[in-house]
C-alpha cells in the first residue's frame, strides 16, 4: 500500500473570515497565509494542513494523501491508469502551492478530487497554536480523518479498498452502508456513509489532551448553533469528541484518545452497537432519528458495553467482572 496518511484537506468557501476565526479561535490552528482568496493553517511541523480557497462555495475541494517517495507515487499512478482512472501530473506551480515535491491528481467514481503527494515541506519555525492547546496528534498518523456522504457505498468500495489499497477497519450495513478504512495505525483515516447524497460529512482533528477538547467544548458553547453533536465517545475508534458546524455546512469533529490499531493483525468486522457509547446527541437531527440513536446508546449501556483503558489498572470488582464475562 503506497498511501500512508491523510496529508491535507482543501475546502472551497467564500466565508474566509469565518473559517479563519473558527480555525484559530476554536480549533487552535495557526494561520499562515492571508494572501488573496486563500487561507492556510498549520497543525504541526508541516507548512500547511488545512487550505481554504475562497474562489467558490463548493465545499470539499481535495483530499491530499501522502506516499513515502516518488517511486510509490509512480507506482500508484501506473496502477490507476491501468484501471482506467485518468491521472494528471501536478504542475510545479501546484506542487509549490501544496508545499510538496511532487503530486498527482485524480477523481473517485463519485467525482471527488484526490491528490497523492510525496515529500511535504516542513516549516522553519515551530508550530504556534492560536490558543493554548497541547498540540494535535499527527505525525505518522496524518492530519486526522475525513468522512464523506455518498449516494451508495458499494460502487466506491472497489476504488478505495482494491485500487487505492485502503484497509477496512469495520463496517455497518443497517440502516445504510457505513465503512471505515485505515492506512496506518489510526483506526480510520477515511470513511464513507451511504446516506443517499454526495457531500462532505466531517473531518476530524485529534488533540493531545482531553482538557484541550473540554476547553474547546466550552468555547463552542458560547456560539449559538455551533455544536451539532454533544460531547461523547465513539464505539469503534474510542474517540472522545464533539462536533461543530463549519461555515461550509459540514462538520468538524474535535477529539482526543483515538484508538491505535496494528494494521498487520487487524481483522475487519461488522459493528452492531451503534456509533457512540454515550453522548454525541445529534442536535441537528429530527427527534425521531435522535431517539433511535439514543436508544442504541442506552441499550449498549444496559449491556455494560465499555472501552477498557490499558492505562488504568482493573478495579477487581466482582460484579463488573461478571458483567464483562457475560458479553
């Protein structure tokens, strides 16, 4: 598998000032470019991770996927072309704009633009968060993850799983197809929701401290309508997070404590417990849908479903041991 991480995300939005305020004031990113209709934001030692282009309001513009070297980039391009996918070599100007050595561009069967690149540029100055946070969890795990709404998951599976080499982490089939994929130790760097429409659902950034997330939650609650999912914890990647509205109409997940897996031994499986162990009340949904998800959480709680934390010693509680043994 050539692709090793989600490197960057590009957004098309004319709401540049609103994006700037949210990315810095709430998320804690560092704004590095205010030229023309472009904004760029840092999260670590890379020159940029999030790019906002003000030339349109199309939403997701590009997902940038990292490969280790030019050899892997050529190998990926060759395989795509062999399977009938049109590949465009990025110009020197585009590579400079992305702050990478080389890149290729192509689209998935749903028309989403992807770029694969190698040798990203590092900044000469240390990352300076725009509000006091411990930092973002990136490095070999990449920028975070991105989740797309798609009309139907099935036609896209061969492209992402078989052609790009993304590995299925887990999946759900009811009430619609939902697939999570890993490309490194992060439980998922990409996911698709077969919701019947084409749009960005959310991207996730992970913080170095739970307190970073909690303090962000306090800040988000100061703005009416900013929070769309309350604080909660996911069942599959164990992330403790909340979700916020963006100026582009999709969401950002702001989280901590995501699961690290071993890609060599991980076995894909179907999930049945619903998306969240607790919390994550979907404030934007109609009550009927919210109740269905709430009932799934309450059912998981009644069955004693929980995540074991290897950093915390067991309680040696006989009652709890009996509950866990029955699962």
